[in-house]
């Protein structure tokens, strides 16, 4: 099984939500040792710009 962990807090290691998520993942790994966790930190990735044109395309 694979699990996607998306980190979106700009606070990094000072983030309460990241600490809670990491605690959950640690417990989940103990319960399901075969799980593979992929982490996407949006502050470390080069993401495409989300401008007015992109917003307009959603309508």
C-alpha cells in the first residue's frame, strides 16, 4: 500500500500539523509495516504558477 503525505505548512519543523501527521505515520507504519509513504512538501517543489488564466480555466 502507498500513502501520499502532503506537507503544506510554511513553518516546516515548527508546524504542529506536521508533528501530528508524523506521529500518525509512525503509528500507522507500526500497524502496517508494508506501507510506503511518499511525502510531497509543497514548499520544496517547483510547482506551476496558478494565475488568473488557470483560475478561469476551472470555470
